[in-house]
């Protein structure tokens, strides 16, 4: 099964190098350093060296390191969201007549790959976003509706085929799926099970409830 490659740094590299905008180059350099050293341990001097500019140039665009992070989030959403949505559309179209269980498996495996490809960056930046409500809210208001849109499509498809309970709430399913993806991606690297086996086991058990077969 062919896998997509989701490394944020690779996606932004050409975008940043071909941009005359030094602000973009600074943000791209910061993403790389944050991934390697973490947000707190990163110094603006290191960001400047990676961006190929003088450290003083950074302060023409950003008063401090926090300001780089605050500008980084909107850029990542704008540049990356279409790239992350495309593979889901491809999965849905290529499995248009398959059991809904197979669609869930493909989506979960793909999203786990996306998280793992950017694991270092997520671990270094996500804790910082938690303490910045405006940035966290921006991510929620932009990304969560897209996730729910695709989950709703699959839920409606499964209901139409009689494979999912008619009372199933897409928002609840989204919470369950996101919870599994994040916990497995971030905390199961040392387990012997491969991703496909783990996802298959999870979906097999989850489908029992989603079909309504677990009701008393």
C-alpha cells in the first residue's frame, strides 16, 4: 500500500527558498530548529543562521521568538491544509463502493503517517500553543471543521449502506478517531504491532459500537 509523505519541512522548503519574502524564510528556518531543539531551547541567532540572514534582520520582522510562532501557525494552515485534505479526497474516491470499515482503516493509517512524519515538530510546538488561546482557537476553528466534514461524509456513506447505526453522531465519531490517531501516533512508537494491525484491531472493535450491535 503506497503511503503519502507529509513532512512539513519538505513541503515548505521550496516554498520558502523560492520566496523573496524574508519573513517566510525566517519562519521556515524556525520550523526546522524548533523540530530539532524544541521551542524553548531555540535561539534567534540559530534561526538567523539557518535562514542565511543577520540576526538583526529577524527583529525587523519579529520582535521576539514568540512572534515567530504566532505568525507560523496561520502560514502552516494556509500552506498545508490543502495538501493534507487532498489524500483524504483520493481515499474517498478510490473506495467509493467499498465497505465503510475499509475506508476508516485507510484514513486512520494515512493520518497516523501524517502525525508521525511531523512528530518532532508537533512535540516541540504543540505544548506552546496550548498556552496561547488565540492560536489554539485558530487551529480549532480552521482544522476541526475540515475533519468533521470528511468524517460526516463517511458516516453518511456508512448509514446509506446500512453499515452504521442511523443514530450515530459524526461529531462523536470524530472525537474518537482523533483521540486514537493522536495517542497512537505520539505514544506507540515502541510497540511491536505495525500500524495496519493496530488500526485494524481498533476499527474492528469500534465498528461493533458504531453498528449499534453493542446496545443492551
